[in-house]
C-alpha cells in the first residue's frame, strides 16, 4: 500500500513515504521460538514499513524452520474497523499492530494475550521505562513496544534568520523555556507579514494527544496515579490551557491550526506559511525530497520539565491466538537490537530499546537530525506514557478534541475547559 502525504500525516505513528529500509543482517534465533507453525499478522504501513516487516518475516522464517507468517497489509483507514469486526466474529489475526493510545482499549476489553508467561522474565529490561509502561495493563504486558515517534520542532532557517533568530537549542537541556519560546514567537510575529505565522502545532485529529505534552511539561497529569480519576483540573492544567490558548490570541499560529482542522500542521510549513512546525521524525524523508528551502530541527520547549508525546505503535497478540509461543517468539525477534535498528533507521522512526536510545541511531535520511529526536524521546516518562495507554483513552481523546477546540477558537474560558475535560474524563473512566 502507498499512502499519500496527507493520508500518512493523519495516521498516528506513520512514517515517511520515501524512506527505504536498510537491509538487516545477523538476526539471532529467539530462545522462545516454537520452531514451526503459522501466524497471521495484520498491519498498515507505508512502502518502507511494509518492506521492513517483510524482511524481518523472511529472516524469522529462515531462523525458524517450519514457521510461516502470513502478512496482511491493509489501508490505515480500514485497519481497526477490520480488526474490530474480526474480533467480534471470532477470527482475528494472531498478531496485529496498534497505536499506543488505542492499545489500552483492546487490553482493557480482554481481547489481547497476557504475555507474562510467554516472554523471558527480563524481557522488559530491553525497553525504556516509558515504552514498557505503554504496553502494560494492570501490571502485565499485553504487547511489545515496536517503535515510537515523538514531536520536535522543524524550522525554516531563512525565515528565522530574517527575524534575527540565529541561535537555536542544540541539546535537550538547553531547549527554549516556555518564556523563551514565547519571545521567539513574538519576534517572528513582529517580523512576518500578516499572512505568515511563527509556527503550527500538529495536534489535529487523534494527534490531540500531543497537546498533553504541554500538560506534562508543566508537570501535570490528566489521570491520577491509579489511572482512574481525572487530575487535569490543577494549576498545571490551567497553565497548559492558558499557554496554548495564547497561541491563537497572539496570532502565533494560523486560525486553521486548531484541533479539528482539516488542514495538517505540516501543510502550512511546507507552503512556508509558518516558520516552524511541531512534527515527528517521520516527516524528515518527505521534507528532504520535497522542500526547496534550508531547514533544521530543534527541541520542543520545556517548563517545569521537558516532556514529549509518545507516538508510534506496539505489536500485540490476540487472546485466542493458535500458537502463543510462536507469536511471542516473533515479537521477541522483531524487537531485538539489530532488527529494531534497521527498521527505525530506514523509516525515520525512534527505537524503544534502551540500548539503542543510549547508543543512538542514525536515520538513513538527514542522519544529523537523529540526536534531536532521540533526545526528545528520552524526555518521555513512564508516568506519562502509562496515562496515554489507558483503556479509556479513545473516549478521553474525544473529550480533549471537543473542549480544546472550544478553548482555542470557540471562546471557552480556561476554567470551563478544565471543568468540562475533567467531567468528560470522569465519564470515560467511570470515576
């Protein structure tokens, strides 16, 4: 399947259209392999992702004589309608791919296999704490974190330099504070024509979960530590709503950069309507092939702490999979160091393994930008990703979409926004 740029930008966790996955060699046979049997595996993907999955399937089959994996690639728009129908009919695939913000709903409904008895006891140690937390339900793993992506800032060098902005942060520790970022945006606003804007934010559609980054940066939560009660009506929540509402009040972002806009943030940056865009690394290859201006990447702003969204996808096994041991062996295989490195480097995605975060990877396209996104991903805390993986996240997303849209472009006050989000979360969780 080949996605258009617009379609691929709409899909959380999607990657570049143009990246070509590097070949990966030297995969080892996982200790948990059952050696033979057949698995069905359903996923969506760009050409690069599907090539990567096919390559790993081929290598897995060679390492496990008698094992066969049937790959079913479907359009993203049909993916979960198909999965839900198959689950209801009792004939789901053995393995499928799922965004972290959707994972919790499947695990919470008892539709996924608890992998506790299928994986080595130290299996979770290979991942970052945030990634491993994102596939837990009631303290048990119901999937593996295959990759992630996160949001940093892509900037038009010419537009920034024309406004006198020549010094951009080069480390996550030196990222602009909220106050400094506001100063940068104000400077750009004063130097840009009225129909040009300082930046655009990528919170359209289900990407509304990226707004939570501002809440986390203010050291806030939207769920309490038990993941049952709303916690957003707080000083941190008020600060996050006030700050992001100001983007529209001060005309830092186009009016069509709202939560429910049909225009994606990247579109305004590609057209040079904005000087900066908040974006995932998945944009890098497409931007490299498409844009005719000089551009770079820097870190997202920080407040009480640095934070970032936890995008990307997990791989899960359905509860009644015919061969749980073989399914677990495949998940082990594709999350080994060499497999994950090749997949992520070729597709401009971020690894979930701690050793690859520590050692770094180099994207096949614009490798010099890899440290920005790796560094940004390192700011994700387990307490953040575990909230996003809540079984109630699908309903919470709808609440965030409705209420933040009203706050940004509908004139709704911060207090009313927090109250309504809090009530909506309580309704979603049954608190």
